């Protein structure tokens, strides 16, 4: 078991049986767990308890998980693993677009869920401990690795935790083409069929926030950060 006793996870699902089952499994893994069963309660719990990670169902009463994710990320950057009963790709990518880091489609195995949780937390810890220069400069892009802040042409832009990590990884080797699989391994710390779509979705988010010209697509291979 990983040393995760100090880590707090908020589990949000309106199906109480599922929420309690997930909570029990995560407690067995050594996590401290909070439960919420609707949108307003989830936002309030995230604000009060400041979790290290949120497991968040899309379909919730009050307001849905996408709105919960928006509000949580607007207040404080935190990794989010979304749960969805929907299988359409567009629904999954919408979840990633509002700041979720990863998703699982119901029904899922507890083994896979706990593996994803550990992977997201490892990525967060690794990002906090990155060695090297405190600031990356690529053209008119400036990335402060210590404060996790980003500016382009002097204008600061707010990024989610995973958007920041993805941008920083590309910026460490500007102009170099990095394959989706490599980005998935090095940024997400997880490899499966869903991951490549997650990479694409977060690249779209970075382009939307920082400019369509910043990241070049090399079809069939991956992406490169362009120095301007």
C-alpha cells in the first residue's frame, strides 16, 4: 500500500451505495474520505475540507458534476476523477474540458478506480517536487514552476493542475514532438485506451486558453510546443 494516510479524498455520488462502497475501498487504501451526494453539498465539502482529490459523478441532483467541477476548480485547483454512466465520447470529453483530470465509465472495478486515484496523486506529488529551473521561457510564454502560474504576452491565464503539467512538459522540450503515449505516461502516470483522448482534450483546452498557434499537431504522432 502507498503511504497515503494524510491524503483526503472527497467522493461525490447520489447513489449512496456506490459512494459508500468507493469510500470504504479508499479508506482501506489508507485515505481519509468525505462523502457528498448532491452538487451543492459537494461544492461546500470541497471548500470546507480542501480535499487532495475528488471522485465526482457526472449525474447529480442540485446541479450536475460538470458544474461542481467548474466551481471547485475556480476556487482551488484539485485533481478530479469523474465517474460517468454515459458512454458517448462527447460526454467524457466535456468532463475533461471543465477541468477533470481523468474519467471512468460505470460500471467500473474498484481495483481500477484505486489505481487511477494513486496515479493522479503520484502525478500531483511529482509535479510539486520537480527539479530544475523555477521558470520556463518559450517565446512569449512564461511558466513559473514554483508558483504554478502561466503568462503569455504578459497576460496571466488560469490553468487546471493537469493543463499546467501538460504545458510544462511540452515547454521543457520546445519544438520537440512528444507522442500521445509518452505524454500519457509522463503527465498522467497511467496508460489505457482512454488516455489518448484525454491528451487531445487537454491540448484543446490549452489552445483555447493560450492561443491556437501555441501547440502544433503532428498527425498520427503527437504534439509540439512552438516557440514564437
